[in-house]
C-alpha cells in the first residue's frame, strides 16, 4: 500500500508539499508550531507517522520521507535553543506513543475507529475528511477498507 503524491494535497498550509519535503529531508530540525491546530502526516517507505503540534521534524529524523500530508494551516518554526530541540524531540516521541497505543489494539476496526476519533477531536471534520483512507490505514496498520468502514461508525 502506498500513497500517491496526487492524494497528498494537504490542508490550507502556506507551504506546498515540495517545500515541506525539502525541509523535512534536510539537515535542519524544524518544529510543528505548537500554537496552531496543525500537524503533518509523514509517509515513509514502510510506515507512516503523525507529527503534531510541538513535534520535531527533519534534522535527520525524516530523510527517508516519501510523502507528506499537512493538516490545518501548517506552520514550521526553527527551535531557538538546544532545550527547545530536546523538547520537540520528546513531543515527537509522545505523538508516536499515542499512535502506538492505537496499534496495540488487536481488532483492526477498533484501531481505525480510534485514530479517526483522535483526529476528529483535534481537527475540524472537513480536515479529517480530506485525509485519504490509505494515510490513516498506514498510521495504525489496517487496510484502507477498514478505515472506510470506521468512518461510517464515527
């Protein structure tokens, strides 16, 4: 399963996908602005991650990134100190752990439902509706069909 770049038109970000990919694959560390409801779905070769507000991206973490889906009005900022970098790295791990909590559930429809509910609690319904089923499926290890079924339940 893979996400086609044509599916990844993202939210109302001022950055386009090529700009974001350039930043995320670069050596400089960036932070998803913690003062906005925004985030980034990061598609890698074999899995997908979500980096929400406050999370670090780039800086060697995401050189293998294949595609991105910006959510909300994405804003990336440069951390001004080593402490801010460390905090952003900790927050990135927290977002990964949150997703891991969903993937630990044994029933696929439950995993799909939980990731959809989490995103709906944080982002507008219109933003969640724009995210391809394939992206949510790759976040929690289910088939896109399972995400389509779960969308009907939540």
